[in-house]
């Protein structure tokens, strides 16, 4: 189907991109994050790993992770970052 370095669109998974590095930093530090999907569903948990097509999100300690497809992501942010208080751009 896909080789290890490419995603569903054939693009290589570039670990040098700032977004990939930031997500990897959150994984290493075991930061609690909020994952918002395009449909509006909000998932809270800790990221375990990432690859070119998905992120593994552990919702509760001791529970198996869920896989979140990258193409369904709208936003990822640390739990302590509140978007409700962020200033609106006119």
C-alpha cells in the first residue's frame, strides 16, 4: 500500500518540518493535548507516536490508544492552551 516514509497522498513524512518536530516534542514530554477533528469532535489525551498517516492518542492511562488520521485533524494544542481566550483576528 504505502512504504514507511510516505503517506496516503504519496508525500514523504518530513521529520524536519517544524510541525513534526513540535508534535514529537509533545510526545517526548508526554504533554496532555486536545485534538480537534474537522467534524468538531474534541479528544483529550497524550500522543504516543506519529507517522505519515496517523497519530496514536491515549485517551486514558492503561487504555489502548486510538488512531487519528492526519487528514481528519483540524487542530492540536496542549491542554493548558485555552483557545477561548485567544484574541480574534478582525
